[in-house]
C-alpha cells in the first residue's frame, strides 16, 4: 500500500487515492496529500460532454414530490465543449429524442462555490442585533449583522471563513443554512444579544415569534418630510409616532420651510434635532412600534404662551395603521374628534405607501479560475466577454448582477431560480448552477472549445431550429444575448 | 436514509439523474405519465441502497472470479458474479468488471417490475440497460472514442431483437484496461453481460511488448484496484496500420469466440480511427447521422 495514498471517506467505497489521482467517482481526489473535491471544471466537462446542461435540481429523494415536471423554466439546448480529462468516461451512447439545436452555445455547470454566501434583507424596523453581531444557526456562527438599510435589517451569511475556516460543525451548519435559504426554505437564525428571526426568501420575517406585516413608509421624521405639504393648511400640528424617531411637523425642517407656526407642543423622550425625538416610549407592538395605546401619553402639556384653543392636532403612526385627531379646548387640553375628510386621504396615503415586509435572499458567489477554464482555454477572455455583454451569465436561468472589477462575482435572487436549484458537497461548499450563454461565433473568438462543440449548430442554421421551452415570464430569456437586447 | 445519493431531473424534466459515489446514472422511462412516475419512484428507492449493499461485499467482489468462489448475497453483486462467471476458467476477471452494467440492470428491473412502460433505459456511465415492449425501438448513436463524443453511426434496437444491454470499455475510459482499444462497444442480451464482454474484448485488443504503449501496475495508480499489480494502459503512441490491424484482429478473435458461444450479439472495436465490427450491428447507419440525437 502506498504510504502517500489517502483514504477517501466521502462514500462507502473508501478508495485509497494516490497523490494527483482521483477516486472511483472522479469527484474526489488527492491533492498534495489532502482529500479535495475536484475542480469545478471536471464536473463542467461532464455536463458538457453529456451534451446538455445539468441545472442541478439536487432534490433528495425524500423531498421529491414525485411530479415529473416541477420546473417549467428549463432552458437548455446545449451544446457543450469538452476537454480530455484523462479519467473521464462519458456516456458513449446516445439515444434519440426530440431536441433540436440552436446557434447559441450554453456552457453549463454545477459550479462548486467555497467563495459564496447570501446577503439577506429583512424588512423590519425591529432591532435584530447590533452591527457585526454574530448570527448563529444551530448554535454555530454562520454570519453576522451588517449595515442596516432603509426599513430593513441586513445579514451577511456564509463566506469562505465560516464554510472552511472554522471547525467541521461550523462549516456544516453554514452550508446547511445557505443551502436551505437558497432553496427557499425557512431558516431560524439567532443573533448574539439580539433577536431570533425566521428567514425565508420571499416570505415575511418572523421576529421573536411575531410575523412582520408591513414595512413602514419611513421613520417618523421621514414621514413628516414626505407628507408635510399634504398636511399644510389642513392641520396645525402633526406627530408621527415612531419608536425610533418620532417626528413633529411644526418643529421639523419640512414644517419650517412651509412656514408652519410654532404650536407649543411638548414631547416626552429625548430630542435629537429639531422635530425629531428618540425614545418617546418603550418598544412594543402598538403605535409606530412603541408600547403605547394612548398617543397622548407621549405628550406633555402644551405651552400656553404658544398654543391656542382650537389648535388642530393629528397623531399618526409610521404605517398609518394607528391615527387619531384632536382639537385643543379652552384649557389647551387635546380632545379627540373625528378625523376630518380632508385628512383622511393623507392617512390613507401613508398606508398605501407601506410595502409588505419580506425577506430577500441574494446568492453571491465568484466564478473562479478553473470554472472559467472549463469554458475556454483563455479564462480571462470569458471575463472580458461577460464585461462586454457578449456573454450572458445566468444562475439557474435567473438573471444575475455581475460586480464590476476583476473576476466574475455575481449576485442573484434565489426566488427567481427553479426550486431546489442548489446543492452542496461535503467539502463543505455550495453547488450552484451557473450558465454562460453566448453566440457560437463569440465563443470561438474567445478561445472556446469549438472543436468539441457538438455539431448541432450546423443543423440549426438550416432553419430556425430553436427548441421551444417555457421560460419564466419575469426572467429575461437567457439565449438572447445582452448585446442583442441592447441593439433593440 | 442515504443522504449522499443525489436524485434529480435533468433540465428537460423527463430524464432522471441518479448519483451516489462512483455511480452516475441517467434514467428515462416512456409510457403513461402515472406509470413513468411510479417507475421513477421505484428507481429512486432502489438506487438509494445499492452503493451500501455493494460496499458491504466489496472485498469479495474484488477477488478474481473462479468457479469455486463464494457467491455474494446482494442482488446487484449476484448479477455481477453471474455475468463474469462464464469467463472464470479462462480469463482473469473480477465481478467488478460488471458493476456498472449490473447496477443499470437492477435499476431497470426495479422500474419494469413496478410500472407498465413502453420503453425505458438506464445509462450507467455508458453501460446501458434497455427495456422495450412489443413494437418499440431505440435509436442508438455510437461514438468512436469515449473521450470525444462524436457519432460515427447509429444502430436501432428493436423489441424482436434480444439485445437489452450495451456497454463500452477501453483504456481511455474511467476504468483501467489491460488492452489498447480506444473503445470496444458490445451489444448483448443484458447490460452486465455486455459490460463484462466489453472489458474482456478491450483487454484482448493489444500488442504485447510494444514500446509505444505505456503500462503501469494498477495498484500504483489506485492502491485498492482489483487488478492489483497487473499492468494497465496509460498511453498509446501512434501505431502503424499493420499494428492497428494486428491489435484489432487479436480483439476480433476474442469477440468472435464470445459471439459463437452466445455471450454477445455484436461488438464494435475501435483503435486509432479504425473500426472492426463483429456480429450483426442492427440497421447500422453511418451515412446520415440523425439530427435529433442527444446524449442519454
């Protein structure tokens, strides 16, 4: 037995693998004494040699619902290039079916991504955790809280450090969390010194057991800014109640600019800048994310030197869900009255402008050197081709945003991909579909393996031999190159 | 539950892809949709345990096949031994030579025993088990070299013809070969039989002692290979026409023997651009390659 061979434990065959060789599966190899999952291009070769794409629907059999066609948006047609990987054993037999070629080349693979993760946007104003706090799944660190965005909390999960840099449990937990999030499943995440949040792409977040319904239109201060003109002249004072920043029209910059006179109103809480108050109450599930049921409880007495009897006061929450209208009596105490018709519209508009709260999951990964080498002998040309919009990159048929700069680092919305489009390998790393679609001529120009492209293109040229498949209506058709789209 | 096995559809939504360890199968069934669904479920269920079954008897299956050898317990393993036993007295062969074909057969059997299918195939990395009901056919494309899938011809399998298994072997393939054939393709009554015969014939396409052939002991490449210290082909230099003819003749003689005793129906031997066909290749066509072929 060679002392430099290693035993692979990826499956029960338990191959002894010599350095530089692969096991019986061709999927695992001995690279300088370490067991490694092979470079993606090997997988790529196979997919290409098979002559069509393998968009991986990595469904475990117990998940499989048994339907034969669960994914209607299967764009394929493909024609693959190939290399002569020495241990490769393709399917040498070919059985006819009703497929016609097209004059586009689609090089498709299951990319194996160690450099990948997800960016999660959670539409909620609730405090999920401090920036940089660790996010855990099954007690293991899988990511962190990153810079929050307007109306949303952001998490950055996965990445090479959690996948491969920590211990085995951390890598496995990270891989599982990413896989489930990318495949549209619900994942419970716990943030250190923060909330427990259930995240599922395209669904409302559940924060500490409470499901978010709507995103607020803005913070209290922003709401003042947005609606000041609509209120001006119809009401003397408006308080937008918000657990973060409560806004007061007459003191706010927007009110000042309109010439709204001082009203002598006094708010509890801490004044930040004019017209903006922090901590008017405790956090809660009532008015504007506070714990108050009576809006007047956040007001102190009106200043009798400024206020006047008959002063009209509107109090409203950031979602428009709660609102009340008051007029001051001779004692300068607010008395609730029916909301005048001319104010009802502005309250309704706040509601209209609130969007439903969602979780959004963007997969982000980088197509590395060897994956590109599977497409062309000159990998940088593929990168240039993507930049020049000659090659369309798709992820399971879904459009991607390719980051400027070097490499092919892209983001894609997982809800636009086929169900269960992602898989994993025990490395651990995520397996994501990635397709490069380009014209055959362009493929030749960038040094593609044209000699190995199956000759269906010549067939297609005899007529418009495009295969008819049903695409998702909200995705661009992958076989129309970005350059063509530009010309239109 | 075997959590390694990957079971998924190819993008056409019709063909099932089953992968577990070194097994990589493409399955397609034809028939009423409900029957196809039943068949795919049966294939998936059967597939999940196959690798564990095989590995539990792996040491035994790597031993040379002899008439006195102990029979394994597993259904797939028994198919392997049944396929290799006919060669046990005259050739060096281990049951592993039939593993791909035997797996394909087993999965196909799981499908056809549970569902009513007009046609079906299970393609295990080029070793294919086929099911045909009366009147049905499969058009099969053939490649000259496994690593360069370009078609050199097609053949048609019909219900009336007994061929239900197809396999290819050669030194360029994934498994080791003792010979120098680029590819030997065999049609036989079942996939495991075709798999074994392709291995035997490919081993026989050879030029012993030729200096342009690089041979390495199998165990130096894969320490646990069933071929042990036997020399396996790693490279073949350019051969003269006479040498190619001599090597093909050697393999051809073996193929003809196997044909005479009924172990194969057809063999196509390929070496450096030359092809020799032994037996009848049903409806062999090399003039016009069907334009609607796709890799199975």
